[in-house]
C-alpha cells in the first residue's frame, strides 16, 4: 500500500462508515476520520499526535497489536473481532483490518487500520439468544423450540416429571428450569444423584434417620425429601435405584409419605419429584429390571432432550452462550469463534453432548487471549491437522491453505450454495472464496 501519510483524499475517507486511522513509525496517530471520531467519541483534534493505544485502549493494546504485527510481517490483517473503550468508558465491539503503509520507494512509513462498529450486531445476537433460550437452556432446533413451549405448561402443574436423554444433554438444567418458573420457585431445589451413593446411604440421604437408628446415629437427620419441603426434589440417574429403594419411592409417589430410618411414624412430603435417566427406562421396566408400577408413577409428564448430534443448528447458539459465560467468569473479551472453529464444531458428533461442547470452549479459553477462538486453541483431537491425520492415516498432513479450502466448501454447503452468505460467515471476499474453492480438488486427492 503506497499512500502518503497526509492522505490527500480526506473527503473520501471521511465519507465512509468505517473508522480509519493511520500511525507513523513511532505509533503517533497521523490521520483520524469522522467515523473514527463517532465510534470512539474522541475528536480528531485530540487523537492526532497521540499514541494509538492512548486513543483506543483496545483488547489488543497489551502487546498483541494488530498494526505492529502487520508492520513487522509486511502482511495485511483482516476482520479481527476485538473491543475498544470509548472516551466515556463504554466497551464497543469492533471488527478491525490493518495494513502497513509504504512510500513510493517501498520504505515503511507506518500503518493504517480500519474498524467497524459491531454494536448493532452484538445487540442482535443478544436478541436472538433471548428468543431461542429458556432459563439457561439454549437452542433453536425444532426439538428445542417444542421443549421451550412445553416446559412452562408442565412447570405450572404438580405432575411428576421424567426427563430422559443421553449424558451431558442438560437434564438437570431442565429440572432447574421447571422449578424456577413454577409456583414453587421460592422453595428449595434439592438434587440427588442416585447412582453415586450405595443403597444404604442413599436411603438415609433421601428419607433421613432418627437417633439410634444405627451406630453413630446420635441425633435425628432430615433427609432430602424433608429438606425440599414444598419445593422440588431432582432424582438424577433414577434407573440406578435398588429394588428396596424403588419400593420406598413408590410409596412416596402414591401416598406422599415416607418413613425415616429408625422411625415408626410416617412423615408427609409435599415436594414435587422430577426424575432423570440416560437409560431406556421403558425397556428396563418391560424386562423387569425396574418396577413397572414405579415407572408409570414417574412417567406422568415426560420430557426427552435429543442429543446434540441430532440438532447441529443449536451449536452456534450454544457456542455464543458459553463464550458469554466464560467471558464473565474469566474477565476476558473473547468475541466468539472463527469460521474454521465453527466448521470444526459443526462436523463433530459430540458423544458427550452439550457438556462436551462446554468443556471444549472452557479449554479454548485457557489458550485464547482474546479476539476469536482459533483452531490452535481447541483440544488436540479437534485441531484440523490432528483430525485429518486421524482420517487420512498415512497421507501427508494438510496445509493451512488446504484446511481453509475445506472450510470454505463446507460454508458454501451450509448455506445451500449461496456464496455471498458463505463469504459473510467466513469474513472473506468473493475472490478469496473463489480461489479457495478452486483448490478443493487438490485437497481431496
């Protein structure tokens, strides 16, 4: 790029919507257009002559400067999502592109950076997340929207609920959501993992015991049903209950009473029971491995959560949800994931379901300093080179250009062949997309 630092085309630069500024070799701001003033809240007269980091205070001004990278490497940088801090202290999400500035003889004069205000995009993202969420459950697939429609109606009733689904799909989240939008929301929510405790201990945990019921029982201890009061008790892994405990739970559901260990008088419970299992309880009941009468008592209102591999359209929303959560927990300003990372996640089967996706992003946050999560921030098994090596075995590892080509093809396929939509998702030009797609034959050989 060979533009003089005084920029004779001020009128053109001031007419565009993106902020534009230039710096010299000492990082002093030498040009600052009208949109830069509007986005930052700083008049050009105040910005000119100051160090760029004093003007922007961005999430890259801690040693990972985009302009410094471009000027040292002599290469352009495009569409990096960061945030800047306005003069009034407001955080503004922006997308930046940077390039070195050269004189006519090729000598380096400084750098130029453009930045686009993404505030409206961020607000739209929040609106979409709000629209496609229920409490802490996120999704826009048909199965999840049906679930969101069903949950409030079930919550308003007192019916016993059975939540089914594979491990990691979010069964406890559903149970907590049922409680929090029910008339019982002010009462306790008590969770019990029935598969984590031996039978004798589980029985005393659920129903409590009286003093003298067994050795070392010096005083009375209330069980989880007593602690739940008029609230909700969540019985996770209910299929793991022993036959003896199944009998006692059946009595609770039928008569709303139970007897603590060592007691001769029944106690009443008004707690609502929500049970969950990742096993096929219908089959267990049919085979006699689980009491049929208890199964029918539990299976009054049933909620099934499909595995994540059956609803890939929920992955981008879940990614945005977890990025937002981990930003709050870690104090970082990660803007999201790159197009290549999203393509990798969309290809993954997620045997661990939503919990696995959450763990992947938690790991990525350890490595990602800010901006977008890139492939190198993913766990090793999900990084493109490792993934392709596992599939191709003895084939030579793919180059980054080949990986980009595959990501481009998959973006086009996701958008039903609409190349401009793929360009917008990947943040690339039509020419770049055309060049990447031309390499596909070489990638797949």
